C-alpha cells in the first residue's frame, strides 16, 4: 500500500474519532477503518465512554470474510491490556482473531499500560504494523487527543492559558477594570473553551476584582456537551477569598480552593463549612504551579482552563507548565494598565516562549491567537522513546476504559 493511500485512510480515522468528542472522555477519541484492495470494508469509532473501542466497532460492522487479510487503520495504537477498571477487552485480541493482515496507526498510545505493547502483541501474531503519524512536525494525530496524551505521557492535567487583552497587551486598566475588553462573540468562544475543560482556574486577585462565577454560558440551544460543568478553581495561598464572593456563596459545593501551608485553620474551616473543597498546595509567596497541578490531578481534573489574572498567567508561563495559550486581541488601547504577562526570565529572543500549531482567527472584532507550547509534541514522543528503552520495567495503571 502506498504512503498516500495510508495517509488518506488515516485522515478518515481522525474524522471518525472527532464524532466521539465530548462523550468518550476520559478516554481518547478514536476512529478506525478497515480497507481491502483499496476499498472501504467498514468503519467505526469510539462513541461513548465504556462503549466498544473503535477497532471493535469497525470489526463488528464488517463482513468477516472481507476482514481476513485486510488493513485496519486507526489513529491510535490498539490497546492490549486488561485491568479491573477497564470496561472493554484488548482490541489486539479482536484484531488478531479477525485475521487482519496489516495495521496502520497514527501514533503509539502514551498510556503507561500500552506504550508499544499493542504493536508488539500484533507483531507477535504475524501482523505488520506501521506507525505513520509521529514523524510529521505538527502531527494532527497527537494533537487530536492533546488532553489524553498530556495526562498519559506527562502525568499532569493539560493546561490551557487564556486571556483577553488590548492591542497594547493589557488585561485590565490600572484600577483593575477588565469588563469587557472583548465583545460578546469572543466571550462566547471563550465559554466554549471553558466547556471543554474539567476546571476553570483564576487567582484570588481576579475573584476580588471581578467576583466571577466561572460558569459556562452559551447561546440558548447550543449543545453544551455531555461532560459535567467545569469546576471552578481559585489559587489563594492564605484563604483570603471573601465568604461573600459569588463563587463561595453560589458555587461553594463545586469550588476547589488551593491553599498554601500558611493558610489559617480558622479561615479554612469557615470555607469548608460552606462546602468548599480545600486542596493543600505547596509554595510560599505564591503557590507552586507544579504542586497545584498535582493537587488538581489527584482531584480528578484532567484539563484546566487558566483564565488569569496576570500574576497567575505569569506563574504558569514562568514555570513552563502550560500546553496551549489562547489570546484574544481586542481592537482597543488601554495605555498604562495591567500587563497581561510579567517577567518570564527571557534574556534573548532565542529564549522566548514559542508556539507551534499556531492558528489566528477573526472572531467578532478580535484577532484570536491559539498555539501549542513549542516542544509539546517532542516531549510526548520523548516519553514514548524513553519507555521503549525501559520497557522491561513495566508501567502503572491504564485509564483507557
Ligand atoms: N482580561 C482578562 O482576560 C482577564 C482575566 C482575568 C482577570 N483579569 C483582570 O486581572 C486582574 C487580576 O489580576 P491579578 O494579577 O491582580 O490577580 P490574579 O492573577 O487573578 O491573582 C493573583 C493572586 O493569586 C494568588 N496566587 C497564588 N499563587 C500564586 C502564584 N504562584 N503566583 C501569583 N499569584 C498567586 C496571590 O494571592 P495570595 O497571595 O493571596 O495567594 C495573588 O495575589 C483584575 O483586574 C481582573 O479584572 C483580566
């Protein structure tokens, strides 16, 4: 089979995979097609969390006779393991039993329980396996499951930073007013991004200035997805958030409040009495972003949408703990005001924080930038290479259920 044909069928698996968006999480989006003599035999995708994996969905939609000797395309390496939490048996077993002759995948699964084991299981059964989507500079396969790949490979939640800023890079006036820098269209776009995340995070300064609710508000009739509403998160070293803030009063039961080691016990107890979940993060003179992410990961958060303000954005950027940045540039000037980003320890342009998979889009009156942290893909692939080298050591639990 020529490379062009492989690329075409693999691209189809991505289209299929996307149909599971918002329903399969925390599993990855996966699509599969079965092809014989250049003709499509069957296709399938992972529809819902707990339902058939894409490979089995495609196999069950195919005529068994046509499957023998056919090629199966899948954007992700087939799973090969069992675990008590896993709802589906290994796809490799179904592929082998069906007599598939060749398997072409987008990329290896960074899940520590897989990481090449699926490929090896297939190869041991005499099936040829080709990995086609890892060598592109900006692999659409790795990007399709950016949250899953980050959680699995890097062992922390996916971090998406966002800010609405003036043309001169300010996110608020000197007095702290920022409502609204962008128009309704841009704010709706940002609410869609909120809806995609498990949590929306701000600093105590933003709670004080804006008293936000951090809910998802979309136009009437727009599907909000089947995932639960993102949880609000506030970084507040000394538990100084007002008990009268709307987040505490109206969303206390959902609020995750990250406190530092010096937070007074009395304040903590008062907040907990209002239903707030306290997470104990490390850090003096500002919570350590790595510790915050660890706490959030332990609380089951897999993706976090960081909405500021400036000090919080700067803290994550300085720590180089972010994966995606989205900036909405509004056609206004604020002059002196609050800079969106503070010192990033960049001494030369070569050291600048850089982005890949860059997209610029016009939304309403705004120019919207989004990009992945430069090096994100390399970091994910580096983990896969490292585990290839150390594969005899085994790995932790799978969460592709
Ligand atoms: N345009 C936009 O997109 C946008 C978005 C959000 C906010 N804003 C505006 O931004 C302004 C608020 O920004 P801000 O910079 O003053 O406050 P902020 O970034 O929201 O919060 C800063 C506070 O967070 C706490 N914190 C905990 N860990 C930290 C760490 N590692 N690094 C830094 N702070 C940490 C600190 O309070 P403790 O020491 O008490 O812990 C700090 O004072 C407001 O005017 C708001 O309207 C604009």
